[in-house]
C-alpha cells in the first residue's frame, strides 16, 4: 500500500501480517459462524434444538462443533442448568455482540451492492471465453 511503511518482505510471506484482519475473517466468517451469531443476536438465548430449527441445513454434529468453537473463542456463552431433564442454553456474549455494527455494515453493503455483484457475474459469464 502506498505510504504504508509497516509492510515488509516478511509481511508478503505471512498472510496474517499482509492482511491483519485475516484472523478476524477466519474467526467470524467460517461456514456456520455467521448464521449462529446472527440467530443468537436476533432471537436471544436459545436451546440447541431451537438454534438448529432457525438455521436450516446445519447438522447436529456441525452445530455442536461450531458452538464449542464459538464458546472457546468467547463469542457464545453456554449455560448448563442441572435439572431433570438437564437444560443447556446458548447466548451471544458481549464480545460476540460487539460484532453487531460489523454485521449491520455488511447488511447495508449487501442491500446496496449484491444486485451489482449479480450483474457483474452475469456479464462475466456471458462473455466469450477469455
């Protein structure tokens, strides 16, 4: 980048140094993370089955894996209620909630630009072989 004196040869060989948001993108935008966080933010505290119902096509195994990872990352809080039958609930943490402005901006961008992306794809796809 012009004027950026922090870029070095080592930054070129290490993607995390070349793009400091890469770890955030990997964390937040992995396959099922965004729908899980969106659902918890929108609908509040959820039991596993409720989450699964809100997120179409996610398997129980994958939902379990993603929830564990999100809990480990501090984006989701898991609460175990030792009653009969046991009850487990998931909710977005304060750290997870701090992503709301990012998601809002992305939502605005999507509303403004996805049609343009689709037009660009159609133009590209209809162009003779390059």
